[in-house]
C-alpha cells in the first residue's frame, strides 16, 4: 500500500525517492519519475475514476495504465493499493 500526504506535510521520514502525484480536477496529473541515473523529473499524465468499478482510480503514464484501489481518503491522507494485472 502507498500512503500519500499533502505537499505541506512536514514530518516525512528520510527517503531516497518518494513518489509524488499532483492531481488536477480536469483529469490531468503530474507524476515524479525516477530515471536510471537516479535523477527525478515531473512528467505529464492523466487520471480518472473507473466507470465500471467504484473505488478504483486509473493513473495513465504514457502507454502505461495503473489501476489502484482507494483504501483510504481524508483531507490529509490518500491510501492506494496497486491492483496487479
């Protein structure tokens, strides 16, 4: 399970890489990509809720579509569990 918090959250433990998503109401998104030389860059993508399955969010990263089950959502926490194909 992945746990996401707002950018303003101040108590993150040390980490070499921390996934970041920026969800926009219009269905666009920015996601942090870790490339082979250990650099990080924001890339454009899209997101949408699954029309067929409630509680499932689809994150589109180019040709890759990831499906995640939303297991928790509050003002301060988003919990996602990746659904393996």
